[in-house]
């Protein structure tokens, strides 16, 4: 079995891709064929960081480049884990399925970064799984030696696992404190944005990982600083890049436009699936709705200005936390209040309330020589520290049309 798994990981990788971050990445001809499908080619037309490119002009990298990077790190990780005993519960077909899942993990991703994340849409993992088990991707996955059904189930964790130990192991690899997805996007985003915060010592991180049939990945205490580095880097990238106020403004403008279109039934959820970045803007430009002008404003880089902000925990309107439609009602209330204060008629479309979702900081790794989970280990990242990170990042912001902000005195903008 070991030799067969080693063959699956070491032989037939003849197709090179030159990556700016990781150098040469090799795929098998069958894996390379997957990157030429229409579903994967769409990822070349989706910027990894969406509007962040306006703040960091170097951030032009795509979901496709990121997906290939995740594949590369997954393969390196599997080689290490197999050498350390994981071959006793892995199969060659499962290994190939995991590699395909890594390569195709963003196949169902929405355009323009996370602008669509809070809308009532099918989750992108489920959309990707549906593409994977449909033609032509299904047959191409089969040609790699992988199982399309297993590949889909690795991505979409809502699909039943039926206590499949191998499937659960692969799911834990693809989502965790030190998963290949995170290790690629932190390094890649930092490189292309020109900031130092995300860089990680990936070679060392992979070297301190050990397989466990139930827990997935384990580390020993030598790896604690590496996990701390990843957690702190993620915090800094959220604070300086992902949730930069201009990025949040552009994201919330797109979200407001789509929310209005869905509410008024001018568009339906199916219209938003399988779009690329340009397709999203084209959809907004071809439909007649007052809020859809926000799409063209974003495309032209005309973002709403920041009027005021506060820690979310100080906001008295709890309903707006996870409900973009409640947020729309709150925007109407604010427009009414500002109209009364100023004697001017203010359109709710000129005001946007933005509440970032809760950032996740996974600390469930098991530290084998301390016999504790990471959050209870000798690391200073206790649960209280992680909660403080989340609170610091959750800032409620109110953005307004720039002309409106210029017209009104600064004193009217406040809590």
C-alpha cells in the first residue's frame, strides 16, 4: 500500500506551472486538464482580493493562482504525513481525491472576493461540489485516479461522512490552524500587497506536522511559535488588508446593490452563480435598479466615504449583525434621522452600514508532547486573546456618498 501511495504522490507529475510564490509546481497531465476546464478558467477572472487592488495595486493575483498554490502545499503536506505513518489509513484514490479537492476548492467561489458572502445564497463549497460531480469535471477527476464523490465530500462538509475516517482526515487537513489554504493565501496576499505581515516559514511548518487518524494534524511544542505566527499574521492581514476601510466600503456597496436587487426580485440567486468579476459588474449594469449604480461606482473606484465607526459591541442594534436586510432597515432609519437633523432629504441609498462577519482563529490543533489542545498549551494564545482579536476587528462603520459627506457638517455624523 505504501509504495502505491508513494507512486500516487511522486510519479507522473510532468506538467510544470511557474508560480511567483512557490516556484515550479508540477501536475500530472490529468490534473493539468482540470485547470483548462471552463469552471477553472473562470477562476483566472476572479481577483483573489477583489477591491483590495485599489488600495494595494499589486494585488492582482487570482483565485486560479491561489488554487494551484493550495494544491502544491497540500501535496507537500501529504508527502510528509505519509512518511510519518498516515499511509495506514489512506488510499491511493483518496490521496488523488484530496489533491483534486485542493486544486478545485474554490471552483464555486463567488466573484469579487467576499462581497456576496452574507447574502442568502448557496454556499460556495456546495456550488463547487456540484460542479465536481457534474460533467465534464467529473470524468476528468476520474482520470486522475481520484473519486469525484469523495472529492466533492472533502470540500462540502455538509455532505454526509458516514464515519469515513479517510474523508474526515482530509477535511481536517483542508480546514484548520495550519491548513494549506491559509498558508497559501497569507503568504500570497502579503507578497502581492507588498506588506510583511503574512509571510510564514512554510518549510518548517510542514516539517513539524504529524498525522493522527482521528485528530487530523498534530504538532509538538516546537511548532507553537509557528501557529502563533499564523494567528497573529491573520489578525494583521485582516486589520490592514482584508478589512481596510476602503475595501469594506467597496464590498458593502456591492452587497447593498445585490441585496436590493434580490429583495425587489430584479435578480435571483441563480443569476449570481458562476459569474466572474466582470460578469458581476455587467449584470448590475444591464438591469435597471436605482441601487445598481453602486456597481459602476465601485468599478470606477468611487467608493463611499467613511462617516463614523465604533466597536460593534457598542452598537445597540443587535439584529443587524448577521442580517443584511435588517441592516437595510437601519440605513433607512439613519437616513430619516439625518434628514431631520439637517433639513435635507437624504436617500437611504446614500448610506451604508457595514458590519464585518466574525473572523475565525482556529486553535484546535493538538500539541502532542504537552497532551493538550493548542488553546490550553504553553502558547500565550489563550481563548481570551483570540476573543480580543475578534472584538478588535469587528468595527461597525457607516459609509456615505462622498457628495453627501461634503454637503453636511461633520457634526451630524456621530453615534
